[in-house]
């Protein structure tokens, strides 16, 4: 049995659902992922969006979506999705909404919500078995307010709140593992730079019921300090250096959908971004680079 | 009070310009306000920042409606309504435009009685290169035109504002600021401080009473979809991607899928088409096309571009 319609790149949609004309930065990796995800999800979606860059998508009376969009506080998007799901279920039960017109609630938040402020509401929604899709575009910081550090900021990255010579002292939380520990229906990591992998995972997610997370690494030219044109290069390097593993969780099992061979050294990725520039100049910080490499090596040793 | 507005595109350093000028005014003993306007502070998008400076406490707030000086870093913004470059520009306003057209050309073009000056436009970036910041240049030019800021105060302000970026950046920007300051030496003091605005003398607002409407009328639903298409983000573009259809092998998905802005559609015959009304000029498509069939040309002067 093969549940996929998308087998090859030729099967990717070439007409795009998401409208142009949004206020996202030129070369925004989050928008790039969203437009690809939306093409697969289709029009029958209600986006429930917590405060962040993507809030600027639907700026009344403008919207890039073909359907509804709901704005919530940063901590509450999964609760908003619960409300939407409940309302739809009531309408369906009362026969006021034909089943063919049912909609899918899709939570859309940045990492600030997904890894931090919204984690409690997320955990509770998974616990209740809410039938929803969560799309997190992870730009590894509070992008909309000027890239302060968040629970998703990687070690050593310079942010507005970690501007010293060593960058962010903390380590990126493992949101994939946090979700997987709840044993939800589906968890997957994706990136816009790998459209086929992304489309197949979104397809899989649509076919399942219950809580599902699509976690998209979202290279952010503005917050990470790289040229917008390098968006896809930066994304591919995140995958090929093993820093961002492409994987999925389903039925209690984790599968890596791409094992980078050969795995490039992490500095190939780090050196593309101004937020890591202090690791290379004025003096190369070999110890810090080696520590990041060691962490990535340790991860992949565990994958085998 | 001096009221100064800097207009540019996101990434050109207008906020930096306002910070440097504010610092320099402060060093000369002025009370100062400097701030960027809150909005779509996106690279390439029209943005502005403003500075107020006075010997006395400043009680005025908000966007500057009647500027004494307007500095325009990118002349393609002058005709963009959303940029509001000419808002409140009157006979006593000095308008400094970074442009390769001269002041006489702009005076004739704008048909305004304001005083127009020009500085040479910054060069367009090479494909894949960062757009050069001109914040220090604009601050240096403004410092000269107000005539109350010394060269030393300007130099210290650049160093103070950009210290975090390291010595080479400070050196480059200091040179930029001082060159602009010196280039406008003949116009020292051309800009005069505007008078106080008496809040009490303001014409009262014509209030309109709005009845508490039914929600359906007060917050109408939008039933149209993808209304974002009404926003012309093509105006953000500094560089324009151009497809060479002779070299495109019609892979039909790479540029179209990877364009983050959904600005490339694929025709029935598999040929990609760029939507220039919305393409923001990120040049991702140029970087990803495997047959190198898309190149970047400067927007300035490109066919059909503004002006
Ligand atoms: C409770 C709360 N705190 C702070 C803010 C201000 N705020 C608006 S957007 C934002 C950043 C959100 O970061 P993230 O979720 O990562 O999204 P991004 O901006 O990166 O897209 C913040 C802090 C808010 N809206 N609500
Ligand atoms: S700041 Fe980053 S995430 Fe936010 S719109 Fe800009 S590129 Fe996208
Ligand atoms: S990526 Fe290049 S070859 Fe493929 S459709 Fe676009 S322009 Fe043509
Ligand atoms: S430059 Fe290319 S990739 Fe970027 S918005 Fe324009 S068409 Fe899309
Ligand atoms: Mg974020």
C-alpha cells in the first residue's frame, strides 16, 4: 500500500495557494515552508496563529489565505484550535455543516510559542487528543520583535539578548522529543529547502487523526544575518551537516528520512550566517566549533 | 525645534541614520528624540525614521508631519505613495535626495517650492551581495545641513552607535559620514529650526459619532480570498530576477516551489512566469535554478520599473 500521491518532484503542486503580497521579509524561510505546506494541505484549513512574524500575514483587510485565520495570544494557539474544532464538531453534529465542508484547524506559530510560551497549552491539547495539525516555523528566536533568544536558539548564536562575544549560552530544546514523549499521532521535521521530503510528510500528516506536529526549520535572513538569496543553501547545509535531522515519529517509532552521507563539517553551515561570525573572526574559536561538532556527532552516533 | 525625516528601504540603515544624528545633536547640547516608524521593517520595504532636536524639552510626539529636512536614501521611493516621502514638505523644507539626477531635474519633476539638493546615489549591489548601508552618509549630510553639529560630534556619534559592529565597520561609516558632511559644507545651516506647534491652537477634530453597530457591520468579514495580492510588494525590489526562457529547461518546479513568496507560477507549457507586482527580489530563484536561466539586474532602470 502506498498512501502518497507525491512520489517525485514532478508531482509537487505548481499552482500555489498562498497569495503573494505578504509583509514577510524577502527570502523568509518560514514563508517558504508555509507556502509549500499550504499547497499540500489545501484550502479547507483554518489557521490559528499566535503572535509572531506570521501575524503580519493576515493584516485586515489583507490575507494570503483562501480561508479563515484566527489570531491568538502567544501562549494559547492550541486552545484556539480546540475552540475551532469544537465549534466545527457542534455544527457537524447539528447538521448545520455538511461533512464535505468540514475544515482542519492548523496551529501556526513560531518557536517562541512552540518551544516556550505555548508549551503548556500544547501539552494539554495533545493530552486531550485534539485532532489538529501544529505547524511551527522555527527561526530560532523571537523574530518579530528583533530576534531575542528563545528556547529554540542554538548554542553560540548571537541574538539581540545574547550579543556578547560567545553568543547564546544555552542549548536548543528538543521539541521533536518533547512532542514524541506525548505519543501523539505524528511528529515530523521538515525544511523548505527539501520540498519533496516536506510534501510527503505533510501528506502523511493529513492522512492521520489526532495531534500532529510539522516542525519546519525556517532560515531567517534578517535574524540569522545572511543574504536572502542564500536561503536554500543555508537550509540544505543545515540538513547536510546533520545539524537539523529530517525525521518523523509515528506509532512509537522514529525514522530518519535523510541520513546525510557524507556529513559535512558544521562550520560549513555556521560560517554562512552572521549570527555565528564571532566563531570565525577576529579569531577562530576552535574549541567552540569543536564542541558544536561533537554534539552533532553524538546525535548521529545514536542514530546509526 | 529641528524636525528631520529619513526615508529609505529596509536594510539601508535609516534607523541607524536617526540614531547617529540623534547622538550628535545630543552631544551638542540638544534634547533629542529619534525613532524608526513601527511597521513592516523589512528589507527593501519603504521605511522611515525621524529625529526631533530642540534646546528645550520636547513635548511633541509621533510622526513628523511638517519636516524641516527630509533625507531620501533611495530616489525610487519618491513616487511610491506608501513611502510618503513628500508628506508635509513645504516651502521651508529642504529635501536632500541621494540620486544620480541633479537637483534641477528633481525640482522640475516634483513641482514643489521646497529647496532640493542631491548627493550621488549609492551603487546597486551585485547579485548575492548585501545592499550597502547608507545610514552614516545620510546622518553626515543632515548634520551638515542643520549647521549646529560639529565634525567631531558627528565622528563620535558614528563610533558610539556602531561600536558593537567592530572597528572596520566604524571606520568605513565614519569616512562615509564625514565625506557627506564635507560635501555639503557650502550648505551648512541651510536647514532652519521650525517654530513651536501650539497644541491649543490646533483646529479641533471633526468628531463623527459612530453608533455601536452590529458586529456584522462594524467588523465586516472578508469573503474574498488571497486579498494580499492587493499589496504591491514588488516595490520592495532592489534587484530584479529575469528568466532567460531560451536557457530554462522547464523543470517546472524548482524556482516556483522554492520562491518563498509564491511569486513564480508555471504556465500550461511548463514555462515559469515571475509576478513582478509581488516579487520582492530576494533572488532565491537566481541561486537555485540548475540551468542558470535566471539572472539579476538592478531594478533601477529595469523595463517598466518605477521611475
Ligand atoms: C505574551 C506575549 N509576550 C510578548 C509578546 C510580544 N511578541 C510579539 S511577536 C513575539 C515574538 C514571537 O516569537 P516566535 O514565536 O518565535 O515567532 P517569530 O516572531 O520568530 O515569527 C513577541 C515576543 C506577545 N505578543 N505576547
Ligand atoms: S524576521 Fe525572519 S522569520 Fe520573520 S519575516 Fe523576516 S525572515 Fe521571516
Ligand atoms: S528553475 Fe530554472 S530551469 Fe527550472 S523552471 Fe525555473 S528557470 Fe526554468
Ligand atoms: S526574486 Fe525570485 S524567488 Fe525571490 S520573490 Fe522574486 S521571483 Fe520569488
Ligand atoms: Mg521565532
